[in-house]
């Protein structure tokens, strides 16, 4: 169900209501353009590999991204759930950009 209140609440918590939310927002913004692996994300964002791994786990656990491949060849994509709720994501992204 697109943009239901529970999904919206979850997304606000993941991206705006918890530490690291802005980093997760930046990860999703990159993955919307092109699938990347953990190493590519860490280089692109200028973050430690372990920090990116942590954020990837949070995003995976909350069904924001999916992975294809195994071990070092894993590529991350935005999930169907996130695609369905992209309007909410863009709303959050817009409001957080204005608050900077």
C-alpha cells in the first residue's frame, strides 16, 4: 500500500528521526541513480567502509534496499517498497534539504 501512515512513520524515523539518517538519505539518493557496492558507496560519500556497512544493514533490515550477488560482488538497489513510497522519500528529502 503506497504511502500508508505506517510506511511514512518508518521512513521518517529511518531518515530524519535517528542518528545517521542523513547518511542513509545520501546512500539512497546515490542508489536511486545507480546500483553500487559497499566499497563504492564509501568512496563516493567519503565515509569509512564499516560505517557504510552499518547503514546498509539498517536500510536492509527496514526493507529500503535489496542486494544482488554474494560476498564482495554484492550490489545494492533501492527496494520495491521504497520505489512504491518514493513520494514520501522525496518529501522527507526536500524537508531535510531546507532545514540545512
